[in-house]
C-alpha cells in the first residue's frame, strides 16, 4: 500500500498522469471533477469488492476492502514530495512503484484494483480471456484520456501502464516462475528419490530409450524424469543432480502455469 501510494502521490498525481483499470478511472475523474482521489478509489472499487465476495470468497473480499481503505487513508494523510520533474522518469518509476504495490497485494491474496475481478467474471461469461478484457477496458480508459486531457498525457499514461504491468508480472510470476526440468540419467532412481524425499517435489517417470550418444547409437531403455520447480530452487536442484550424476542430461524450460500435483501454488486473485 505504501509503494502504491508513493507511485501515485510522489509521481503520477502531481503530473496529471493516469494508470489503467479502476485506479486510472479514479485518477481521470479526479482531474476532471476535483473530487478526492481517496474517495473515488474507494467508491469505484466497492462494486468489484462485492463481485469478488461472490466469486472468490469472504476472505478475498475482506482483505481487498481493508487494503483499499488503507490505501485511501495513506493518500489522504501522507504527503509525498514530487521526486522528479522529468516526465519519462515520472511515467516509468510511477508505474514501477504502483505496480509493485499492486503485485505485492496480489501475493497477499487481495487486489488494489477491481478490474481483474470484473475481467475474471466476464471471461467466464464470454470467449474473451482475462487479459483480453483488461486490455479492452484500458483501451477505453486511455482513449478517454486522449480526448479529455491530451494525446501526450494519454501516451505517457500508456507508458505508466506498461511499466506497472511488467512490474506486477515480475512480482507475481517472475520471482517464483515455474521451470519444467527433464532429467535423463542412468541414475534416475537415485535422482527420483532425491526429488521426492529430499526436496519434496513431485516427479513423473517416462519410459524411454537412448537414441545416440558419445559412443554412437545406444538403444538401451532408460527412465526419463520430469519435474516442475520454481526459479529460486533451480540452482539447488542442479547441485543435487551433479552430486548424483555429473553426466546427466538436463533440459529446462519456463512453465507459464500449472494445475494440481505437488507444485507450490501462486496466490489466487
């Protein structure tokens, strides 16, 4: 909440930039009407908190309500001096601090912006994905900013949105990005035990055959191990594999999302 408040009052609001989503609508309404940004953020998010209550449960709605009220209070009572006059720095770092606040809130099981709750609801009712709905909403907001404020302000605001979105993605997914690991080794049973007993990871065993090795064609049967871990744990996994079989063939790739199994779940939002 403090990070989001810094992004808003220290960078964006003093310079007339907006963001996407409900926060962006609140900032746009603040510039056009002069109403308190704290009041607007609470009032415009209330319908989405109610929607979140029915979609994601009481705890989610309660956390989100407390978070938004606390942000509104911070914006009302804490004074952040403008930190720079450079419009590019304002857009990039305003988006960064706002995005960091939103991302950390999501990791805590709540949201600072009700747009995602609406997008989740519409994605279930239509063929659009959550990302498609958020994009369409933000296109309308930035189009309105271009008409009501100026094209330059709208363009800088799009930069704010992009900076915030990238920061949110990194905090939610990048820190603990899933990595799929395929291990081919003659010591597959030892590696499987290490994964399941020492690291507490699930593992799937494929029955395979070697194709071609350093000594030509090799057709003997071999077990192939597949597991999913987080990026923070990859280094430890590689160290453990090297202890068992330094010659193991290991392939790694990013995994966008997983469902089920013994995989640490990301926060639901």
